[in-house]
């Protein structure tokens, strides 16, 4: 009995161990099964965290890039603004530099010309830099000299030339013979396309036969044409002088008007003729822009204009209005006697040091003297009855028509 119990206890113990071992094995098998879901959950959590981190990093990177772009845009805008502010300064500096180089080049050119020029009677003073604008009479302005001469320097040089010419031609006067405004307006109309000398030789016969506007207005055109034939274009000129005489009788009571707006309404009368009449018959200032005047003011670089009305405005802006009539006489007289169209007598010119065109003509003094005309060469002038001041200065009256 005792042995049986002992064996049975052993069997029971073994069975218990076996059961324990089986339970342990079963527990071991169940453990991995429990760990697998846990590991999977952990992995999913890690993946979600990584995604979140990556998204955050991407947002942060995008924010940095956006901030960098904004900063670059601000820098570019700032640079553009600085460049725009600096551009006028650079342009101004470039203009000043070009003006300085032009000023350096201009004296070099003029000094070369002055070496060839005769010794001036007065020392030439270089014009100073402009400090203030000179008031101009006409509304139109004059452009600066191409070589960089300032407006003030141009005005000073132009007025200096006029003063010099006033000393050379103190007896300057209109070179048409006339005794009243009617004779002057007719003579001026006839002077187109011919010389004042030829007009002066023709008008004595005309005015002897038709002394007043009423007489010329009623004249036979064929008889007038025969008298005016020596002046050229005599048919057109006959039509003009008879027409203006009729207009004077019908519109102004046979009197020559003293206003520009009235004079230019007369047949054959333009601004040039009107200013001749106003300045010399009525004492009202005006600039006479004839062919000599146009040529000389361009040679002297007073203006580059070619239209007579624009030349009148440009030159008038350089001088006081009170100087206009005498200025016209000085320039025209100089053009007829010394500064000729084809062969200027540069070597005998009293204003050579002030002339930008010095050297266009003969510079040898002896050869230049042979180019002088009228009283400067000891020859007769253009008027048959010149003023006494002209005769006192050594001028000689012109011979009548057909006097040989």
C-alpha cells in the first residue's frame, strides 16, 4: 500500500511537472502573439511621428525659402531704387564732363584761329561762365552754342561785336534814297532781287512822275514797267507798287501807316520791308533780316535758324529792343563791305578775334584789302544823296543811272 502511494505520488508529481511544462510552453507561444500587436502599434506610432516631423520640416523649409525670396526681392527693389536715384546724378555728371571737354576743345580751336588773325585793336576777353539768364525781348529762345558757349557768353559776345561794328561804321544808315515814308516803302519793295544802288538810280524818275500814292495808284502800268525795267522783275514790281499805292489811298487816306500789322497788309510788303520803314521813317525799332543779315548772324553763331522770322526772333532776344534798328545797319553794312558771301576779307576784318568763322575767307591782310568794297576801298557808295555824316567819313555818292 505504501509503495503504491509512493508511485502514485510520483506519477502525480510528474504529471504536474508535465502540465507545468506544457503551460509554460503554451505561455511562451502566446507571448510572441501578444508582443506582435504591440510592436506593430509602436511601429505605426513611430511612422506617424516621422510623417509629422517631415511635414513640419517641409513647412519650416518652405517658410525659410519664402522668407529668403522676400528678402531677395526687397534687396533687388532697394538696389533698383538706388540705381534710379543715382541715374540722374550720373547723367548730370556725364553732361558736365562733356561740357568741360567741349569747353577745352573750343578754346583750342579758337586759339588756332587767333594765331592767324591780325592783332586786334582791343584785347579779347574770354566770356565768363553764365551766372544768370539774360532777359529776352521776344518769346522764343536761342539754343546754346554747339561748342558749349553759355547763353550769357553768347549775349556778351554778340553785343561786343555790335559795339565794335558801331565804331567801324558810325555813319551807318539805310542805303536807299528817300525823302518820306511813301518813297521809302516803294524803294524797299523795288530792292528785292537787286542792289540798293540800282534802285537809287531808278527811283528819281519814278518819283518825279508819280510823287504821291494817289499819282502812282492811277498810273498806266506799262509806263511804270518801262521805268522799273532796270531793277529786274519789273512786271511783278509794277503790280506791287501800284497795288500798295491803291491800298494806301483806299485804306489809309494816302498815308503810310506806322504799325507793323497795317504795313504787312500792303501788296509786296513783308516783315523785312515793314521793319525798314518803321525803323527809318518812324523811329520804331525793328530788325531787318535781309540776305547779308542772315549770312552773318549764322557765321557768328548767333543762331542756326534759316527762316527769316525765326532769325529775327533769335537775334532780337540777344539785344535790347532799342538797339535793333542800328544793329541791322551795322550787320548789313559789314556784310556788304567786308564779310562777303563768297570771299570774306577776314584779314581786314575788325572783329576777326570775335568771329567763330575766321579763316573762311582771305586771311592775308594785303590780299584782304583788295576785297573791300564801297568807302572801305575808296569807291562810291550806293546812295546818290547820302547823309552828310557819310560824306564826312570819306564816303562818296553813287553816280546817277547812265553816268558811266
